[in-house]
C-alpha cells in the first residue's frame, strides 16, 4: 500500500511538473479563438459485428447504400469512433457516392468488453478483418487508422497481405507507428519518462480496483496534454475528454502492454502496391513524427503530411486539411484500382 501510494505521489509530481513547464512555455501566447460548433455527421445505420471470440463490435455505416468506394476508419487507444465525426461529415459532404464505416474497438466505445489475453493489436487486426467481411459492401475499400487504429491496419497487412491491392485499395495512417514505442518519452525528459513508464502499470491496476469499488477513472488536463497541442480548440478537447471518460480503467490497463510488442515495420511491404497517406503532427507526444517518417521511408511512394505544432489528434486539430487529403487518397485509390482491373 505504501509503495503504491508513493508511486502515485511520484507520478503526480512528475506530471504536475510537466504541466507547469508547458503552461510557462505557452503563457505568452493568447488562447486561440474557439471555432463555432461543427454540425454532426449525417445519421448512421447501426450494425453489430461478432468477432471470432464472440465480442460484439458496435459499427456505424454512413452514406451511400451502393457506394463507389467505402472508407473504413479505426480509432485510437482509450478513444472511440465518435472522434472521427469530422471526417465522416467532410467525406460525405464532398462525395455523397461514398460510404463511410466507423466502428469501436473491443473494450472501447459501445463495443463489448474483452478479456486481457485478447487485448492485443493482433486481435484488433482480426476484428478489423471481420468488420471488412461482415459490414462493408463489395468494391474498393480505403482503410484509415489513427494511433492504435493505424497499428491495427499495419497488423492486418501482416496477417492478411493478400487484401492489400485487392480488397483494400488505399490506406491512411494517421498519428501512428510501426514499432519502437518503448523509446517514446511522452514529451518528458528521458529519465522522467522511464519513471512514468514503470509507474503506469501500477497506477492502472489501482484504477481498476477503484473502478470495481464503484469509483470512475479520473480523466483530466494531463490526458489532454498528452494528445493535443497547446493551441487545440476547446470544443475538440471537450469531445475527446468525454470519450476518454467513457473508457473503463480495465480497458486502459488491458491494452497498455500490447504497445511494447508492436514491431511491424516489415509488414509495411504489403502496402507498397496501394496509395498510402501518412499524416502526423510534429508535436505528437505519443507517436512522434519520427515514427511517421520511418513509415514513409519504408514506403517511398506514400504521401507524408506533417502538420507543424499539431499534437496526436491531428485529424481533429487539422480536420479540414486531413479530410481533404483523405478525399484525394480516395481518388488515387480508385484510379489505381481501375488501372489494375482486368480488361475484357
């Protein structure tokens, strides 16, 4: 008990120091003006997909019933498909002929819980394959993944390389990584980051026990500091905070270990025959820009879009720009699919 309390106190001191330092760095800059509230995406058609181990995934289908192409979007760790809402709206406003499919990973959003042995990126890739089989119509598919969702897409390429260039005609990797996440420092000094990483599993388990006793997991400024830049819009921060609060402590604890074993740089080869967009903020603390540059180096024909001063939630902080690049990716994917189609 004393050791756990000391660990929590130590982490609190470390993170408080990081927040104070950030406030000092940004104190001279006036806060950005709040954007007007964005309209929600059009109503979706709710579906469920059952995974190979019986977990029920929440899926929403938007747009055309018989689409020219389908865009499937996978969200990040401790988040949900709700944080793709801006892209859903933008894509369908520009291209009503598209269908957009979003879904919640197991343990996240409105999907069913998972056992810890299945809280892995490998399993998420198998889940995505099931979504493609059961919830996506025939025709070209563009896969987009943010953070853990991007890692899921890469893991799917590792497991099912034959899908890429055939079923999957394009890929967007947003604020993600193909491996080496153990070296990430979360924007903290190296020695401090090592302490934080040692304490996180302990604190996560404490949060799980507290949750079982009826206490909700605390979500606050530190969580948002990790994923947003200092100039993020207040409405985006509020939306992400609400989604994070809806994620259980059990899910947070269950999935944390899988990032240490995510090492799939060789799987990127399966993406070499399809158009790829890589988008990242150069102030990303969780999947630093160097990780996206490494993916781009492995895929020299990919488009790499780096957004200066933007954090991990690049699809929210630069919503319009990321949506425009996704639309251009759809165009490239369709052109590539048509050019490679057999002629009569």
